[in-house]
C-alpha cells in the first residue's frame, strides 16, 4: 500500500477456454500453492458436470449463480487488519467496506470446498 497516490485496481484477464474474467477469478481463488493447472482441471470438470445436469451452457449457470451470491453479499463490511496505533506498533481490526464481487467469489469457493465429496 503506497503512502501517496492512488493504485488503480488491476483487471483480471479472461481464462483460456471461456475468455471470462469471472471464471479466471474462480480459478485463482481455488488455486493452492500455485497449482493453476490443477485448479483449472477441477474447475473445467465441474463446469462440464454443471452443463450436463442443468442442460444449459455452463458459463451461463456460473454467471447466474454469481449474480445471486453478489446480490446476497451486496457491499458488506469486513474486518481488515490495519496498523492504527501510532507509535505503539500494534495492529487492530478496522471495519472496511468490501466489494460484493470479491465476497461472492470467495463465498462460492468456500461452498465448493465445504461440499467436497473426496
């Protein structure tokens, strides 16, 4: 975090298969220890299963689910650690507004890990 100036929010480039930034955000949130190809294999396999069960385009199903989660999450407040005490060197949790998009992706990723059959 810079002391001066504004840092623009970076845009996430689309994934290789669907060219969707939303899909790339899901893959990035699923990735552990830099294992991008493993996360892609898991995610695209799940996309194929969703498309077969819903009899629809998998990307449309993911976008609808994300829209519902984003509407539920809205612009919530989350606790973020900040160095607030001058001179003391401590940190405390400060409530800060978080974008609904990042909360929706995180909630879907958490739900997918919670429902893991393996």
